[in-house]
C-alpha cells in the first residue's frame, strides 16, 4: 500500500485509494449498506464449517439403516453413482457460484434475475427446517440432562410414567427357565416383575420407548389434541436457541471458531463408541448384516431413489447454506479442493457411523436372541429408544449416554448453524441498508421468532406437528430447488460463462466433463428421483397413527408454498421491470440475462485478474463501477451484495 493510501469500504468493496482521492460512494447510499459482510478467518474454518453442515444427524441415524435395507454393500453402487452425477457436481456448483458472486442465496441470482424467486424458495425451506430441526437438538439436551441421574430413567419400568405394557427386553433375572413361545412370530416371553410373561410383541413397550413418548414428549393421542406445554422441553428449546445465537451473533467470525470444536469432536466420540461397540458380543454379526451385499436389491427402483435422496439431502444442496458460506471466501480460494474434501468427509462419516450403529444393533440382536433385521431401527427411534436401551446395560452407562448425546448435539448444531446463517445472510444481502449493520440484532430477532414458533412442538401434540414438518418441509421442493438451480446456471446463465468465472477465480478452466454433467446428467438424475419420490409417496404417520386429510393438506401447502416463490417472483419481475414500454417477451429475454451490475463487475474481474484477492482497477473501470479514481478492490467484502444489486 502506498504511504499516503487509506482503506475505505465503498459499495461493498474494500477500496485502496490515495488520500487526495475524491469521494467515490454515491451520496444517496446509506452507510449501513457498506458495512463489511465479514470473511472466514482462514480456509480451515470454511472447510470445517462445511463438513459440520454436511455431516449431520442423518449420517448417524439414517444412512446405516438405508444402506442395510437397500442391499448392504451393494447399496454403495447407486450411492456412488449419484454421488458422482449429482452430489459432487451440485456441491461444486454452489460453492463456485457463491464465491464468485460474493452474495447470499437471494441476491446471487442477478446472474439470471427472472429466477430470483429460487433464492426466496431456498430461504423459505431453510426457515421452516430451522424451526423444527432445533426441536431435535432440544430433545438431545433433555436426554443429556437426564444422563446425569444416578440411575438412567429409561433403564427400568418402575417409574411413575410407566404402563403395564412396559417390559425390559434385556432383563433376564427371572425365576425359572425362559419358556419357548408357541408363536415366535408374534409373541415373546418377557421378564415382568420377576416372572416370565408371554406377551404380544406389538403390545410391549421398552422402558426407553416409554421414557421418550410418555416422559419427555408426554405424547397425546393425535394432532387434534395439542395438550399442555412442557416447561422442561421449552427450557431445552430455549437453551438450544441461545446456543445458536451465541455462536452466530458475529456471523462467520464466531462460527468459524466454533467449528474447530463442533466439527471435530463428533469423530472422537464416534471412534470411542465404535471401540466400545466392537467389544460387545454380537457386534461382528451386526456389521456383517450392515455390509453384506445383496445385488438383487439393485433391481428395486426405491433403492436408487433412496441412494440419490441420501446423497442430495446429506450434502445440504439446495438450501442456500453452501452459497452463503462460500460467499465469505476469498475470491481466489480453491473451492474445488474444498468440495472434494467435504464430499469425501461426508461419505466417510456416513459409512463410519454405520459401523458404530450396527455394532450396537448386533449386540441388541444377540441379547434379545432375535435376527439382526428385527433389531434394526432408524431416525429418532434409533437415537432416543434403541441406543439409550443399550447404554443402560453397559458398565459406566451414564458416561456412554453423556458421550452419545453430546455427539448428537454437536452434529445437530453444526447443521443448524448453516441453515440459520443461510437465512440471515440472504436477508442481510437483500436489505443491506436496513439489516447488514444490525446483523447481530437481526440474528437475535429471528432466533426469538423461531423459538416462539417452536413452542408448538413442545406441547403434548408437538410430535405430530414435528413429524408433519419433517415429512413435507424439505422433500420434493428441495429436489425441485436443485433441479432448477442446475437449469438456471447451466442453461440460462450458461456453462460457458460459469466456466469462465471459475477460470478467473482459479486460473484454470474446469474440465469439459463438468458442463456436460451440469447440463445433462445431474438434472436428469434428480428429475428421476423426483418422479420416484412422487410415485412411491407415503403420507406422514407417527407409529400407527395416520394424519387426517386436513393435516396432510397443510403439509403439502409447505411444499407448494415454498416453490411458488419461483413463479410468483418471476411474474413480479416481469410486471415491474423498469422498461415498461417493452413487451412481455422482450422483458422475459432481458430478465434471463445477467444484470448490468453483474456484467460490469464480471468484465472488470476478467480484465484485471485477482491476485492475493486484490483486483487493481484502472481509472476507466473505477469510473464505470462507481464514478471514482483508480483504486484497488478487495473481494473479501464481495461486490455483488451492494445496494446497486438489491435494487434490481
């Protein structure tokens, strides 16, 4: 920097000018719009945060089950195919788009302003998911608090909330020899109050299941019966949102530091749990069933649907979080390397967690003397019923319970951080003058809103509301988000432009295979998955409870409502376009092209290059962009998220 130079922030740029340089910021701009967006402290923070975002609860409680029921080791074939055709390409695309544009998921669509509604669709989905996802974390806090009791409350049937149907399947200290059931398919002998009692399997509840449903949830009979608000769950939910706010209050500055702990320590806990699981009898049988290949399952279309769904949802594609995170990168950061690292870490974690879970399930099957397939569970049932039952039988059960639920809290919070930050970043970039300089306040207000709305899921009927949101909020609409994202970038903005943008950032043009994947293979594969999802659609349910029609209608309204953002905002753009004299057809063509602001900045980047994240602007370029003298522009505070853009 020259000795007489000073640093200023103009129109979202960090500008290096001489002291005698004239003022370059338009007079009608609010200083709030020039507030720095922030930047990652270093590249490691970005990678760890992305790993924490992609590696979530689904890697632990969904992937192992899906892999097992879909052919074991054979499932890795469709999983790997969709990983290459859709997962990594979309992950690569979102990181590149966000880093080049330096903006959140709404304003990034200046590259094709007609489709700005896709950004609002992403924000809508993330808003709804943030609402109910933190409820799961509040459940983990509830279990974690109860793990410090001398006797784990889900380990026995003599609590005040237990019913006559409660029987501990692990308990074998009964009088006499265990009799043989005459109908082993439907009945089994259980040790109830010291005596062997033959009961229908469907009528028996484990103490862990009753703790989950009757103690924590205090579950009502249906969504029609909301019941009372649980003050304990409400406090746990409040604690979860306070934790989210404290970690996000300073944006990526604070989030990057938190990621060192929350993204790394789950692997420490997973390894400890795996070592303990492998020492249990039956563990090897469980792992064998997990990996045993059954190639005949590959003929089932639902296996391919589940493989694609696992890749798509696990990577966090289509939510807007990846675009938001990469927008805080340095302009020339090697995001291709980051995409590969995060993708490999996500896949490795899914497979690794399978060994942990199935070593435990093998032990359950051995203890209960049942086939492994009868002991398998997924989702909340695995985390809050099966595993708590197992740890209650182990020496040092409290320590293992604490370790397990701390791990779940970390996995959940990492995903929640990214989902919330995606919403906040998008809104701050869309309304920079009003929100960017007040980002901490904005984050706090939204956390309060989410907490208040989340209290509906802390009632006795809350599990039904939760299930409704979990089933519909991020399903078909998320697949459509990914499909249209590919179509807009690859066909409307064009792969030629996008590959040029990547070359400007990295100095190397992407291989010719990437445009082919983005234009053909990825959207085709996701369209097939979308079709299969509709064909094999199953209404939401909780156990044997079926939701009434009106509840399913509400669920589908979440799907339709989120994706309606795309046509609604497209129509709004067509009707309010500045050039009112043009025909609708001409407006359509114009709005499918990048805005003048986007193209101007793009041309400057192409001509000037980006060394050390600094672009040296000529007098002509500076004059074109903001009527100023020659200057150096740092893309750490990216130019796209400016008031020039948000007015488009």
